[in-house]
């Protein structure tokens, strides 16, 4: 796993920690599936085939087949783990002090990436996975002793604090009908999808139904337009096998992108800032981040002379700043602090 020992980008510190939690599980899964001896090019072809199915929201149908489980684990499992771990750690760090999670139901747990991340993010919670594919459920149980029930989550009678759905609601036909039922039986609904417009449209649809998500938007209504949505894009730090597969794919991933929505009833945030929507953009004479403040798109500009001292932040970091609004929506920044990493660290202390 290529994760720098220290970097000035705060998100890297988080990714290093997340990578360390993931690595033992990934190594164990690699051994269980014989991936070290499996021809890399053949595996890359299987990943490409599975990607097509994922884009069409039909990957679940293949999870019973050995090749699909192998391809999913090698390429998508680390991504699912890191996305879920980021969102749940952020949720644990930002929701008000007395918010405690005692049960998490992972809907469509597949080979166990999201369920493992939930266990690592909330070690004291009671977890349950619901998965349609017996093969994927058995793999998750064997990999990490994870409690997975072979069941269709759209029909099962499920109750708890948090309903977690990572890349699984996009496989469901009548999403709103399923979500309404989950909302009646849970305090929070956490939906994470890969960074694609279909995922964003789904989060927007859920916002209209349940109210604006508490994360990533602080409970504010999103005023961004289609194609310019606020979602996470973490630097691509993944296990070596996943990186080697990525280098063989026609459509290579450059960032670990995702769209998410944390909907919680009767909960508020213990702190808030401004959410970045881009990495630092450097253009002639100016440097800026695109950001989102209370649902409103804004721009945080830095003067050339302060460039060296700009703290490097990443798309989806939460920051606080002080500065003048020099034109509508554009702020000239005087002070700037990245708070995501502070929150993630505090949460763990
Ligand atoms: C793309 S995988 C995601 C797995 C895991 N959440 C992760 O983050 O890696 C989606 C999984 O949801 C499962 N799934 C889809 N619809 C389901 C349903 N109605 N009931 C149970 N499982 C379902 C599929 O079988 C598949 O394993």
C-alpha cells in the first residue's frame, strides 16, 4: 500500500490511518481468493467487465459468480472501505456530543467492505449486514467474522440507529419506497455512491423527500447545479494490487470520488465550516478553492504573495476562513484552517 508516512495535506494523514486499518483485511482477502497467483491481465479484464455492470446498477446479479467476487474484491473493496470509513468517521466527529450509534445495518454489504469500515469507525456498535448473494455473504463472514444475513433488504424487517447503504441503493428499483420504510425504522440514513451523476441525482431526490442531509452540506439545501455537485474526491491511495489494476484499465480512476448524504432526524452538528469542492486551483496570478457555504457556491481566493503559506486541502475537506467578500461569492482569504483532519483526530482520541 503506497501511503506516505507524512504529508502536509491533512487528508493524507487520515488516509494513512484508514489505509493501516484496511491493509490486514485486504491481505487476508487476497490470500483467500488466491489473488497473488492470479494473472493480472485476466483480473483487469474481469474488473472491466464488472465495471460495466456496476455502471448499469446490475453488479449484484453477478456476485454469485466467482470471477465477479474476485474482481470486486481486488478493485472495489478498498474503495468501498475508504469511502465508508471517511463518511462514518466524519459523522462520528461532527455530530453533536450525545449522539451515540448503537446499531448499524449495512444494506447490500457485498463482500464486507462497508461493514468492516463501519466496525472500524464505530467499534462499540452492534452491526448487521444484509446481502442477497450467499457467496458474498459467506466471504464477508469468513474474512472478518462479520455478521451478515442472506436477505433482500428491500423486504426484510430492519430496525436500528443507522441504515447504511454503500453503492447498493442504485441497484434498487423503487428507491423512494425503500427509503421511506428505512426512515421510519432508523434515526439516520447514510447513503454513499461512487462519484457519478446518478448517485448525486439520488441524493438530491432523497433530500427532497427527507430534507437536506446533515453531511456533506451541514443541513443546508444544495444550490449547486447538475454537473457541479459537492462530493468527495480523496487522493488515490489504495493497495498495490488495486493500483496495478487501475493502470491497466481503459478508464483509469485518478481520484477516489464519491457522493454521499447523511440524513439524521433530531441531530445537529457540533461544528461547521465551509466545504471545499475542489483541490487548490492555480491560475495565472491567482490561486483559489471552490467551496460551498450554507449551500451557496463560493470561491476562496489567495493573493500570489501568500501562496507559499496556503494550507493544502482537498476536495471535500471542511475548512474555516476569515476574509473580505471582494465580489459576490468571491472572498479574499486572510486566515484559513482545515478542520476535517482535526475533527477526525479528536474523534479518535
Ligand atoms: C456494489 S455492491 C456494494 C457492496 C458493499 N456495500 C461495498 O461497499 O463494497 C452492492 C451489493 O448490494 C447487494 N444488493 C443489491 N440489492 C440488494 C437487495 N435488495 N438486498 C440485498 N442485497 C442487495 C448486491 O448483491 C451487492 O453485493
